[in-house]
């Protein structure tokens, strides 16, 4: 809660017991789709959720949109393996949401592959929304982890955009692992790949005609869009289009100076609350001793934001973007 209003976190990743990724290891080792049976009991999942829910409570998060852990999506796998792993991942997300329908809402993993265009993703996207009750889907701009997938303005993406509009289920841009050898010496270099791919996706979408072709398409880019613009708004590198109904960002950034600048650059009306908690934001703030992903008090402390601005970020904007989300009583 924030000032008596529920806080909606659009950026959460599933928490699972060890056998979840163990099953993936077995699939990869056997190179066999449908290898074994992924059977995780409610009791096993509940034990894994205990810490997750504790983290949410400690950070004043009432409802979290729960998706896959991007580093566990493994979309560079051969398509026949990826499709099987994707289905199993979504089934586990749905199982978690069923255990705690007042705390979690599902976001789909899609069976993306640079070897197939996005029509490959349509059946699973429809299943997740229509049968599992999910409200959107994650998209990885570089599923092959090799920079060979067409950019997000390419018609390669159009079938997925069309289906997103039809289902009223927005797409969340969240990259994953990169196999770029130049960044191998950087610890947790998938985070570096996040910056790069999110910033590129933002500018590719902003400067293309995607939202003219799909005027009702809504895309949200994680981590404030990855990086800050360094030019003034009238510069030719910054789109002059009105994207207020189409392109959004989450506020999942832990450095306060960066987050402040990002909100000012993107605009309050485009920002949705996001934490990725529990996830990569466990480092303690030197001034408060609190984890860096405890973002409600950080955003609440930003003096340039009005009370209405904060309510927009914490609740109104997430509900505006993800219209399928209904707040529990």
C-alpha cells in the first residue's frame, strides 16, 4: 500500500523450487522435448513462494504481474525444445497465480526463435490469455542471443503485434542472455545486454511506423527503457511523435539519480511501477540500509512528484496499460 492505495508492480519474475531448472537441464542434456514430467506440487511451490511474498510485503507491493525469469527462458534453444520449455514455464506461472490470485497475475513466456517468425508464438499467447488468465507477454528482442533477429519495427514482429491488440494483452520488452563475446568478462553481463537491447527497442519503436500500423498496440519497456537520452528533446535522435497511448516504461531502476532522470525524460504518464523483486536489487542502500529494490519509499521521496503523480506510477498507469488486471478487494 501507499497512502491507502494498492501498489501494482508490473515487473515480477517467478520463484521456483530447484526441480524447475533441474528439469530444464535434463531436457537440454537429453535434447528431447517432453523429456520426463515436470510435476511440482502445490506444497513445493508454496514453500518457494514464502520468501517471494515476504519480499513483496516488506516492499509494500500488493499485486505483482508475474512472468518468467528472463535468464531461464533459454530462447536460443532449438525451437522444438523451446516450445516445450515455454509451455511448462507458463503452466508453473499459472499454478503460482492460482495459489495466490490476490497477489499474482500471469505474464506469458513465448516460444520465440530467430529461426521462426512470430506467428510461431500465437497459439501459446492465446492459450495463456484465454485459458490461463494471463494479462500480457514478455518479448525478447534478441531471442537467438546473437543479434540476428530483425529489429522490432520489422514485419517479422507484425503477427505478434496484431495478436497483442486483438487480445488486449500488452507486450513487455525484457531481453535475456547475449552470446556476444565482447562482454564475457563483465559479471552478470546479461544485465549489460538488457541496457543495450531495451534502449535500441525504445528508439526503433519510437522512430518507426509500428504504432501507425497498430494504433492500439501497447508496449512497455523494462528498466526505464534501459538508458537515458543524452540529447535535448528537439534533437533529431529523439522522436517527436505522440506515443502517449502506445509506449510505456517500468520504473525498475535502483540508482536514485538515474530513476529521477528517467521519470523526467519519459514522463510520469508513461511510467509504471516495477521492482523485479525478489531479483537483482538486493544490494543495500548506504543511506537507509534497505534493499535497493525497495522502491516505494524511493519514489515517494522524489519531491518533484505530486501525490497524483505517485498514484499514477504506483497504480493508475499499470491499470491503464494492463486493462485486464483487476485489483482484488
